[in-house]
């Protein structure tokens, strides 16, 4: 799966939409920066670099959500909370 596909997948799972072109470009650059940081911090080991990058991007998407995107996230969180309370 390409970096673009992975970022679109995060947007779809979190916000129920594709990334806008500028957001996609921004996060593709970030993905490479985070992967490089992982390599630098882990003796150039590839294992985990993509997961690390995607986790940082997911957090940034979550923290930056506004308006309709924030409403979408809040609905998902409320549904999840209701499911967890049922247990």
C-alpha cells in the first residue's frame, strides 16, 4: 500500500472522507520525516518505521480536527463509549 493510500485510509477511518490534496501532500512529507526519525533513532532499522509514522499522523489528524471533521470524530467516540459501557 502506498503512502497516499495509507493516509487516505486514516482519513476515511477517522473522518469518513479522503484527505484533501494539500493535507495529503503535507502528511506525505510528514510521513517521510517521521520514518527518517525512526531510522535515526533505531540504528536504521526499518521495522516499525511506517507504524510509527502513521501513529503520529493519526494523532495530528485527531488533534487538528475542526467543524464537520470534529463532529464526525465526536460521533465515533460517543458510539464507541456506548459500546464499551455495554460491557
